[in-house]
C-alpha cells in the first residue's frame, strides 16, 4: 500500500487505517545527547557493563565500594537544607507511582497503540522485578539511620529505576502520539531534572549509597533502550496502525 496523503478528496480527515506515516525513531534534529542515550547500541553496552561491574563489586568486595561511597554519602547527607524537600522529590520514583502510571498508561494506550501499551506494561513490570531480584541477591546493608522507611537491601535503588523508566518513556510516547518535537525536548529536560533529583534525594535521605543510585541510573537506561526498540520494531507494525506510526502491511494477493 502506498503512503496516503494527510487528507482525502472530500476534505475529511483520514481514518486511522489511511494514515501511514512510518515511525522510524527520533527526529533527525534531536539533540545528540538524546540520540546517544536512546538509540546508541554502544551506550547500551556501556550501561550493561557499568551495571554488571558495580553489581559484582557490591557482591564480592563491598568494603572496597564503601571506601568511595562513605565519604560521598557523608558529604551529601551533611549538606544544608530541609529534609522535607528531599522527601517530596523522592516520591516521584516510588513503586506505587510506577504501578499506578503503568496501569493508567496501559488502559489509555490499549485502544490507541497496542504496541505502546504492551511496552509500557512490560517496562514497569521489568523495573519492579529487576529491583526486587537484585536487592535479594546482593543484600547490601543500608546506610545508618535513614530518614525514610526502607525495605530489603540497599542495592539497587528502586526509586531511581522507576523514575528513569517513567519519566524517560513519557516524552517518547508523547512524541509517538503527536510527533511534536516540543514534547520530546521539554519532556527530556524534565526527565533529566527529575531523575537526577530523585537520585540525589535517595542519598540525602540515607536510603541508599551513591553507587546504588549510579547503578540504578544505568539499569533504568538499559530498560528504556529495550522499550524504545520494542516500540519502533516490526513487531509493533500491526499493533500501532491506528496512530499511523507504522506502515500497514499489504495483504497477500489471492
């Protein structure tokens, strides 16, 4: 089927099946840093390598890792400022918010772009699973006297992983829905501010060590890369036709 124009002969808006613009990924004028983070296979390799290295260090040589973590943690926790700010920011990465966002997102996208709905649900579920499994395997002790309630081990930081996947996928999905570059640029600006703020807040509150949140940033980035590849893959072609971001496959001649 050839690509359809944006309107029909009668002047009416085209139906969802007539739309056939192909979603091939990020716009060519997207800032280079976003293209590296979202599309680069090299970045995925680096993210996985850093994650694996820090996980092995936390398992095999936690004393060595603590030599770096302890002074950084003391510096961040000793900084001036009210803890209520950190407590307010840290909730942006809570598991409860992640699950709520996942449920609402799946329901919203299911009839509009099933590929996005499935990807979003899989992303949130994967973030929760990775967080719990690694906490149980590594079982790293938390810093002394955290200012918030904690559960399981310190490594990794589930709040940071959830903040990355939620606020990282939202701008991309908004662009998929609207193809408006403003959403992409503004969204990723918000993504950077929120994720870094949540990461700092977890150390500030004594809930995690600095290496915990650094590893979690790379874990979240790896999950985002996988999710973005799912959305633009050929698997998504027949599940996102209603938005016109994938070309509808031609029916085989009888």
